[in-house]
């Protein structure tokens, strides 16, 4: 068996379904990508606005422009 024909992943025990194998491959791919980025010295991407904890700090209503007009109720739930 050469290195090209050798399987990358082999299930040794159990009978996983296709969804379980796909989840495992997704996790391993993400970990390999993170390890490659760490080796290259790339900075991690900035956190999303939803994950930013500073948006939990209360502000006064005068300092934050409030959404107005059609769709304002939808915009009120979005991060600023």
C-alpha cells in the first residue's frame, strides 16, 4: 500500500452512520486548518459582532441611534 492509496481515516470499531462520519471529518478539517494557520503565524479572525461581549454593556438611549421607519422592529434586534 503506497502513501497515496492509504486511507486518511479508518473506523476501527462500531458502525457510524454517514452523518457521524461527516461530523468527524468536519471537526478534523477545522482542527487541521487552525493548526496550519497557527504554524503560518496568521492572526485569528476577529470575533463576530454577535460574540462581542461589549455589546452587553448598557448605554443611554441618547447615545444610541434608534432605528425608525419600516423594519425598525427587526433592526432593533441586530447588534450595533
